[in-house]
C-alpha cells in the first residue's frame, strides 16, 4: 500500500477492511463449529480487532488528507506543530 497512488490508497484500505471482516466472520463460524478453542478464538479476535483499528485509522487519515485539513490530526490540539 505504501507504493499505491494516493487516489487508490483509500480504495485498497476499504478492500482490506472488507477482507478482514470476512476473516472475522469465518473465524467466528469456526469457533461456533468448535474447530477453534475459546482461548484461540479470543486471541485471534483481539488481534483482528487491533488490525481493524489500524485500518480505520489509516482510512480516517487519508480522508482528512483528501479533504484538505491543514494540520494532521495529532497536531490539532498541540502547540508543537507549526504551519
């Protein structure tokens, strides 16, 4: 994704989120069918949720950049960032 054109990055992240959601569903079905233990399901779910948060953050960042926010989100409340 680092080497994608800016216009395609959001599209690729949305695709990754969709794949992640499918994976979460398949893991859930595997757990329901008792192919995966409770402990493994819990561990996998936590990791997949963290990956989802990362994808969501990247998507939000790209949305902010696309719409032309002047400062990055981490600088909005900080005096350390200069224009």
